[in-house]
C-alpha cells in the first residue's frame, strides 16, 4: 500500500520504498525558498556561439545559459542566425519554444520572430513558474536548431495531503519545503512529521507506509544510526537492525553491508537493492535483488523465493521489477516492454498495481500482470507514483487522468486499501 522509487537509468521514483535522507543527506530534489514577487533577470552578457561546420549556417542563443527566480521574469533573451558562423543572416524566421511551466507574457509557450539586419531576434519577457525549476529554451529555423538551459531554484510554500482526485488540505505546521513520504509523513531537516504532529526531531532518513485505512507507519533511522518503527504520531520503538541502515516501507531495513532486516530479524544477506511494502495489517513484503543480480520476493522475516525477473533489475513495491532494458515484470510475468519509469503498490491482499510511463512518454496503469491501459490525459513523460498518481515536468499532479493540483514540487503517492488512494505533496503558492 505504498510507493517506491526509484534509482537507475530508468529514473524509478523514490516512492519504490527507498527512504529520503535528511539534513546533510541527499534529497530527491533540492528545495530552495524563493520570493513570491517578480524579479526581472536581464540577459545581457554575450557568449561565444557554439562551433559550427566551417562555412555553414548557425543558430545560437547569445548566452550559453540563463537563470531565473520563481515567479520572476527573464528578459532580453536573444537568438542569432548566421550564414557562416559570423555573418548575420537577416529575414529568417526563428521559432522558440518554452517548457516546464515557463511562458511568455501572454501565457503562450511558443513565439516566432524574423531576424533583423544583425541576424538577431529578441524574445518577449519570459515568466518563470511559481515553483521554479530547471528547463531548456529551444529554437528552430529551417533545418537549424539550438537550445540553452535555464536554471531556477525550486520553491515550495505548503505541504498537503489529498485523497483520490481532490486537492486535499494544507498542513499548518509542516514546512512548505519538507519532503513528502508515503503514509502522510513529511521529513524536513531532521524533523519527522505525521500530518501536523512531530514524530521525532533527530531523524536522518525515513520511509512511511500504510497498512489499511487510517493506520500509518514509518520506519526511520535517527542521527545516531539507530533504527525505529513508529505507528501514527509515534515515536515508536527501537529495532535491532544494524547502525545507519536504510529504512524501507514494511518495517524493513537494509544495512550498508547488504544485510536485509525485517524489524530486528535478518531476512537475507548480499542484498543490493530492496523495496518494502505492506498488503494490509501485519502482512509486510519486500522485493529485493541480491548482489548476484537475482530477484526475490519475501514475506515478513523471509527469506522468500526467487523470481524470474531479468538479472540486476530494480525492485519495486507490489512485487514488480524493472529491468535495465525497460522490461517490467510482476513477479515471474512480463507486464510490458519499453518502460522508462514505474511505481508499484498494493491495494490489499493479492491486489498489486503499477503506474508506469513508457519510453514514448505515455502513462499507464496496470493490475497484476497487466498490461493495463493508457491514461490519455496525463502529460507526456510524467513521473509515475504509487496510488495511480503522476507528476508532470511542469508541476501538474494527476490522479489517473484527473488534475489534482498545479505548481507541485514533490509528491509521494500511496494506497490505504482498495481504491482509497492518497498523495502527500508540496507546492508553491500562485504568483
């Protein structure tokens, strides 16, 4: 009843049972608080155009990169076309496209201009989205193309929990730039919250989950390396897992030497990756891959049995595995090929689901062995989350094909039994 996440070239999301390091650890995203009012950023410095084939026409942005501020404005962006790398090429149409929530002043994402005698076009002011975030400016002119990266720190102002298609409610005590976890938990620095309630204040990493209905749990490791399990508002009790292990959903812990524990009981050794989850009540499961690349599924204290997923796959919640070549398996059965990223979960008992995105960017939801069906309303190349949620590159959060909210920075979906899907998330306030 949870997510996973994921960390291979397939970009599996964090919701696959891996925990979030806090404090001086590495977060899924770096959240930098920004101002809510517009700050113009004037692009004036000139950069050397990229080298082109000798004597051939070129198209370049006049800066190699740009920067902005959330809710701010980037002004003076120019694109230059030449006939040979230096001679201006006037009278040519250049089209520039924006993405990831960046828009021109009229809210459009594309503009075409004709080069002047100097071979240049100057773009209208560009509005940076409320959530900030990095993007790329792209230009085309006939067969020529050019691009330039833009960097803007992410900005998040509020923490929320939502059920199914609704936007849910905002928490008053959780910092807006906390990291959302499954099970209605949030981690900010070393402080772990369950909703608005502080569970513990010396937490290094944590993994939340739900065991059905309103019963939330969180496995966490404190700054002194000790392992803990808490229900609801905690603080819970200490577990006998090795110091500084990585907590997973389902009361699992993976030590630095590859020992996998369920609470204080060793499940297996030589484990490389694992994704824990729960199927209701005390029924904990863990999908894992050993250092020899073989895939396993275990219940409780294990050790479980080997699965036929390809060697060195990435384990996900719900007994799913994603291979390096994009083959998605449910236990021993192939669900789909050409999968780029996926998030599995369980809805109670033997009912497993997986949200996934194919290499062509299309979003799908599948039950058990799949292959499931496409969500045509989800933006291309979104990130799948447990609970049938998807987060687009421009910060739009979907439950299936329905928009839950916009300007979302981070999210963790999960399930609380049957069709009772939930998502914790953080978002920016409107500009």
